[in-house]
């Protein structure tokens, strides 16, 4: 399902193509996050206009609400949400560990209480794959345990063994699309290698680096990728889960990553923060009160084509829904367009200079805050 088209001569950056039943995805790719079956505030038609290639859905959230029966009756997540392009779903593992209460983890799976109504639920490897099959996912992620940061080596090693046991069980459950294994091992290079090699032995359709973006410093995040990537086959897609800021994604691509998802562009939009090539800009700041220009000069997004910063600032300050939507559209466009530029740069053999210019330029905005995905 993955075709490696070209590789940058001076880094590990790759141009690739993923083929799914709902469409072809050019990589590197950014996947907007649709936690509850919707990318917050954005319709499927708008996602198409932004040239979104694939979105992410969350098994945990959709399993709890509205529940699988309803989604099955309404035609799976594609029919229910009316997004007809490719969908990647996470297995629910990350949310079970980060959101659910009263967890009991055994080799069979995780018993937990719903964070919505306290109902007692269970998700194990089989359940996680069955949920994703019902959703009709084009790319299903294996059920894994995501250890916290920081984490003792003994805990990380035991957790990894359980994740590998679950991986074998997940492989047996039929799903309509591809299955991606998730490399774990926390911050330990030897565990990362062990995890990657064991998963590759089981032969999945692609591989993710998991257990990143859990509160670790950026160096640890990059190290987790550097300690996993060398053991992953070149002819399969690689996905760094839950990342990142724009420069972090550029650096991950230089380290051989093809796919990203991150809540940042949509989440920070709802507080009036916009991405630009010079860094983030907070539209609530007084300096934008009379600004006639767009959020970013030259941006072709629906917000920048039409509206002034002053107007969008007014909407955001007044808690108007349109203001949050416009900043969301701009931020998604920024992330998606960054990937378009990177794909072109890799094809033309100019990724090295693009990387240098982008990373240096980002952060020039005096307003840039040190925003991390967590
Ligand atoms: Zn824009």
C-alpha cells in the first residue's frame, strides 16, 4: 500500500504514496484530528477545499459516544460523518491511559470507567480492532500501552512485552484496511530497537512511533524517532503519533517520518493563536486592533483571502464562533500547506535548504510562545 517515490540525498526525508480504499495519500502528510468524528468546527467540504488527504478518528471517544451500534447503522464513520476520504483511527489505547478513570491493566486488556458517565468498559486488543473495523477505518492502529513520561526502565520493558503480546492478537483480527504497528519503549534506545524489530518480524502494513508527545522534552522526542527509525523497513510508511509544532514536523521528516497528526492547529485556534512562517501570533493582542492585513501575507486560506486581522481579532475577543472557525481554517491550511511545500522540496531535491530556511525563520515573530503539543 506504500510506494517510496524518492529520498532526499542529504537527510532521511522521503516522498511517498499511500493507497487506501478511500483515496491516495501523498506523503509526507498531515492528518487533521477528528476526535469525535469531526475536525472541530470544520465541515467535510471545507476539509476538501483545504486539500486534506486523510483525517484521524478516535476509537475511544466514538466507542463511548455515540457507540458502535449507531455508527454501524449509519454506514460506519465514513457514512456517519460524510467524510468520504481516507480515515486513520487510533486504537483507543492512548485515551484509555490518559482519560479514563480507574484503570485495571492486565494481559487481556484494560478495564476502565468511562470519563463521560462512569460506565464500566473493557477494551483489549480484539475489541480495539473490532471497534476500528466497525468504524471502517482505512488504517487501523494496534492496541498498545503508552507508558507515561518519565518512566522507569523496568516498567517500560514490561509494558513493551504486553504491547508485543497484544500486537500478535491484533494481527489476527480482520479489519477492512491496513494495520500499523506502534513502536514503544519509552526513552530507552535498546527497548525501542527491540520493539521495532519484533513488530517488523510480525509484518504490518506500516509502523508508528508511539509514546512521544507525552510531556517529554524535544530532545527525547527526536531521540525516540532516531532510536526506532533505523529498524523500520524503507518500503513501509512511518507515522509519528501526536506531533508536533511546525519545526518539529520538519525535523521528524528529516529523520524519515512520513505521517503526522496533531491537535495543535485546531486547539490553539480556539484561543486565538494563529500559525505563520515566523511563528505563532496571538490575535487577542492589542497590536492587531487596527491591522488591515490578513493573518499572514500571501496566505491563500479562506480566512486570509477575505478578512483583516482586526476583524478576526474582534470576532475572537467577542467569542464569536466565526472567529474560531476562521483561525482554525487558517491553521489547518498552514499545516497542510507546509506538507505540500515539503513534498515539492523533496521532489526537487531542495529539502535541505527548505529545512534550514524554515526552521531559522520560524520563531522570528516576537509573539511566538513555546507551544508544545501536550
Ligand atoms: Zn490564512
